[in-house]
């Protein structure tokens, strides 16, 4: 009768042979696929690097300033700031990249809508003067009520009030009331 220990070397040699045969065999299709994957990865990496560099260039002083402030904040926070930076770890670059992408989208919207800051103080004064005359004019309110624009103005007023209240909550660092000691 054969002992079980006599089968073990035979089984081991088969496992080693099959593993060795699979790993040492030259497969041209596998090599071509690996080469293509490496080429795609390197081209994607180069494209991403170029996009990131372009985003940095377009961001200009704002991107550099944000980076400087981030570095200063990390340095001034001391060990806690360093820990926070380490906790972000690999997420730091994607967060900064997404910030630059968001800024680029805002720039595109800014250009597409033809937005621009006021060219002079007179433009700002005339805009506020127009708002004040409309707010105090009886004819404006009659026209607004008859045309149904009151609902739109009400929604705008509600949005402004909500933004004001959120600002108050952030300012006092509490949802309800002030923290008194």
C-alpha cells in the first residue's frame, strides 16, 4: 500500500510545473495587450499632466495665491495642520485639480454670458438709482401686480432672506441664538 506522503512530492512537482509553464511562456497577444495598455496609460497620464499644467497657467495668480495660502495655513496650524495635510494624503491633488476645473467652468460661463465687472462707479450708482426709483414708484408696483411678476419678486426676496439667515448662522457659529457664557 502506498503512503500518503509518497504522493506529496508528485503533486508538488505538477503544481510547480503548471505554474512555471504559464508564467514563462511567451504569448505575443498578451505582450501586445500589455504594451497597448502601457501606451494608453502613459498617454492618459501625459494628457492629465498637460491639463493640470494648463489649469495652473490659466488660474494664474489666483491658483498660486490659493496654493500659498494653503501652505501658510498648514504651516501656521503646526502639527495639527501637518496631520490634516497627511490625512488628505492622495486626495490633496484631486481636490486642487477639481477646484481648478470648477474655476475654469466658471470662467467659461463668465465669458459665454458676457459678464463683466462694472466699468465705473457711475454704472453702479445708476443701477441702484433705478432699483430705488422702481421700489418707490406706484406705477411699477401696479404693473408688477397686474403682470404676475410679484411671485418672482417674492421668490427673490425669500432667497435673499434665506442667504442672510445662513450668513447669520455662520457668523454666530450656532443655528439658534448666540452662545452666552
